[in-house]
């Protein structure tokens, strides 16, 4: 999408309503699993965001990870089918950094990218610990 189209789209959003763009955004474009979103002024890198269809809010929501933080645009990696996200979809902050549950009971299980079990067997949540996905690697001496 050209910069001219982005500017005109953003100007149209500003003129429609006085909205709080600190915790709210609108999809401008989606390409190769990356969504460009206008708004979300206070979003943090690594924060989980939720895409919602403004027409049908009862539909299953898709989550994403905020990575590219620019002045007016945020680049978000889509965790799901990016083809179901269209221009104008609503994006909201979750106010939490992406983390996954880990445990020894997950060894040998089939998980998706967010740590959700997808192999169809029962879920045992004993001694589950929540860990951030983006952490600094330990030093060479500690390894």
C-alpha cells in the first residue's frame, strides 16, 4: 500500500470519530502474515494484540505479536490465518507481553507456536509455569 493511501486512510479515521488510539487500532494492510496497524500508540514491543471483525464481533478473534513500532504504524505478526483479517478490522491491546505455559508434562506433546496443545489428548496443568517468549540468552559461562 502506498504512503499516499495510508495517509488518506488515517486521515479518514481521524475525521470519523474521536477515538482513543492508545489502546485501539485499525488494520491498514496485511501481507505475508504481517499486519500494518494505525493506532496503538502506547503498545509495547512483544505485546499480545487481538484482531476483531467490527461487523461480526462474535466471530473467533485472532491474536498477534506487536514487533515493528513506528510513529503512527505498528507491524504485527499474525498468529493465525491472515487471510481472514481485512482492512478496517479493529485491533486492541491485551496489556500483556506474550508468554507461554511450560511444564515437564508438555514433553513429547504437539504444540502450536503459542504453546497450545493440538494433539487432541487431555491437558494436564500440574506445575505449569508462565515464561516470556522473548528473553535474553544466558551467558556463555552459565551455559
